[in-house]
């Protein structure tokens, strides 16, 4: 009985830790600084960013799962080539499925779908995780890293759309008199915004870490004193 | 012998992976090809109705000389009489080809412009697809020039010029002046 309970707790905390890693502590965009090309290109509006993030997540889950299934069959020497074939295959599949069944979303995103092939987050997760772990763990890793990527794109796109176009999710939030800072929408603006957002996230993560340490320290002191 | 087996193993696995993905894509393509073609056709018809009203329907015609830019002309009719043309144009933009549909009335005036697909910069060149830019073409005829009778989208002069060139090509085709 206790055995299953413990395993359940273990699984729960494993799932949670991986999710926290994907979203914050090991965020593919903010911490690993991977996939910068789609990050810079698609964060001009929140809608584009969410679409790109979710499409990449779908590909990441599928490719992680399949690569993990095939990890013992694929020889080391040709693994990168095999991964690329698998990833681009899934990207093409997503492209065709969106065009056929979600034409409205495809119209907004069609341009960015091929970009997923060169998103190095997907290749990095294949290499660093899926090639060493089981299919289910790899699929969950894909979910977490994909959501982390989506979340990061959402943050950057929010800043850029609000400042650069005066809108959020296409809805005008400032009065007509607001002169949008066009520069934020342009590619140089993308780099500057990215830098600022990364700086902010790093500062927050560092502050959280410092607070945890502070909380843990007095307890240890007290314990020593009591003894 | 060992080397040969080694090479064959690597090549074989890579081949299998490729075959697997090709098979997957072939299946998905077979399932989606009709739906994709139907979506494109539907979008074309919707655009035509947007230009010429709810009752409009269109049929491809070969009465006009096609050029490098103008790929097809459709004759639009409503209630049994011809009302104008829908011209498919492809023009080189800033980020790649811009594919658009230009509605032209029987007397050679623009009825509407719509970008079907393009790769212009989102937030800049892509704004040439917005109503504010496209609507300035409506009712115009003759030679259109950015800066004279067409206002460019700020920061996206090349895209604006490309769309204008596409409209000019469509108008020229209907006038019978193959570029």
C-alpha cells in the first residue's frame, strides 16, 4: 500500500518538477536560449506567438515520442539525420492537417509552420532527452518544453504587441491618440525586447532562489541552537 | 565484410526511418488533399463574393492573354449577367511571392484586392493585407503609383509597391495589354 502511494507521490512530483523546469527554471527560451529564430520572428502579435508555440508543442510531443521509441534502433552515427527526417516529417504533417481542417488558423500561421523544422528546441530535446528516456517520459518532456516555449513567446509577444501596435490579442487597449512605438515590432526591436524580457526573468528566478535559501537558513540555525 | 555490414546497417536504418515518415506523409496527404483543394476553392469564391456581392459566381476564362504575373482570369457573373473579372496575380514582394486576387469591373475599375497568400514581414509588410491599405484601390483605374494615388503602409514601401504592381498587372491584363 505505502509502496503505491509513494510511487504516486513520486510520479506527481516528477510531473510537476518537469513542468516547472519547462516553464521557468529550465525554460527553453529564457534559460537555454534555444529557438531564437522563431522567437524573434513570430512574437509580433500574441495570436501568432500562441499559434506558433502550440504548433511547435504538437511537433515536439510527436517527435519526442517517436524518437524515443526508435532510440535503440537508430545507430549513433546517423542519429541527427534520422531526427531531422522525423521532425520535418511531423512538421509537414501538421502543415497539411492545419491547411485541411483549420484553414483560418492556417491562414494566420501557414508562414511560420516550416520554421518549426529549424527550431533547435525540438532537435535539442531529441538529442538531450528522447534519445535517452522512455516514450512516455519523452512525450511529457515534450509537453513541458513546448508549453515553456509557448509561455515565453506569449510574454515577449505581449510586450511587443502592446508597445508596438497598441493592441493585445488584436484588441485596441490604448486610445486612438497613442502613437505605437513601431520600432518594437521591427527585427531590431525584437532583439531588444528579448534581451529585456530575459533580464527580467533571470532577475525574478534569482530572487526566488535567494528567498528560498533565506527561508531554509534560519530554520537550520534554529535547529542547531535547540540542539 | 564487417565494414560492409556496418555500412548496410546504418544505411538500412536511415532508409527505414525515411520510408516510415514518407509513408506517414503519403497517408496524411491522401486524407487531406481534397479538403485543402476545397478550402482554396472556397476561399477564392468567398473573395469573389466579397468583391461583387453575394450572388456572384465565377468561372475560369481564357479570353485574356496571361503573363508571368497574371496566372488566371475568372469571369464573374451574377443573376445570369457578367459583372466583371477576378484576376489571380503573383507578384514578388519583400519576403517572397505575394499571391493575390484582384476584382475588376467590366469597365476596367478595381472592385477589390485581396492577398491570398504571402510571406511579408508580420506587423509591417503583412499590413498591406489590411482593409485600410487594400480599400484605397477600389474604384481606381489606369496606372497606379505608390506616393501619387496610393499611400504606402509606413515602414513597408516594398510590400506596398509590390501589391500596387500586382493590381497594375491585373488591370493591364483586362485592358488587353499583356505586360
